């Protein structure tokens, strides 16, 4: 399996809808989202994504999901390129990272996680296989094993993040 890291910085985007979206995911809804993926074009439908909170505590991984649409260009007048790349994905686990994370940043400093750069400046970083396997194992132990969610019914309605 191939997995990628998505970054969320509450300093750049406060994400006020997060508690509601986390409740929907916890209730079993297949919630879709759109996320900026920096310059990464290698994400494909079926790839795994993990979302990491940076810049403010609590720092760490708080969400996971599956890519449903490969990177596509979204017009962005504020970008040097005039667009940004985004992916669509569906969550299979999400907690309100305003309050908690599943895997803390301190835990990610230990081997084998430490082989990975977790504090990336943009989303779309490929997670190295050794870190990916360890993260998936710990993630499953803490959240339970779930299959890939069915196709989502409605997007989470927010501005894509990067």
C-alpha cells in the first residue's frame, strides 16, 4: 500500500467544522473531503492518507482516509502558479484535533517513525514504507480495523487546505 501525509495547521486555517465532521465520521457516515496536496501528483485513488496536525498542540496524526480522486488543479489567484493541486478522499477515522490526536508528535519521534519527516511544510509527502507499516499497525491497534468506506454521499463543504 502507498500512504501519504496531509498537513493541517490551525494557524493557517482554524477549521471550525471539524467537531461536526468528526461526529459524522464516528457515526459511520462516509464523509468526503478535498485537501491541497502541494506539488505532489503521485496520489492515486485507493492510496492511504493520514492527516497530521502541526504548529499548535495537540500535535500529531488525527485522521486517516482513502484517496478517491487523483490530484487535480483548482484555480487559486493567491498562488504563484494560479492554481493549486487538490485530492478528494474519504475519511475512515477522524477525531476532533482541536481536543485530541490518535498518535502524538512525541510518539512519532521514536524509531521506526523517526525515519519520516512529519513536520512537512506542505501536504502530499510520501510516507516511507517502514514508517507507514508501523503507523498503520499502531493506528489499527488504537482505532480498530476498518475496511475502505463506501463512496461518500456529500463532501465536507470546506475550502481545500494545503
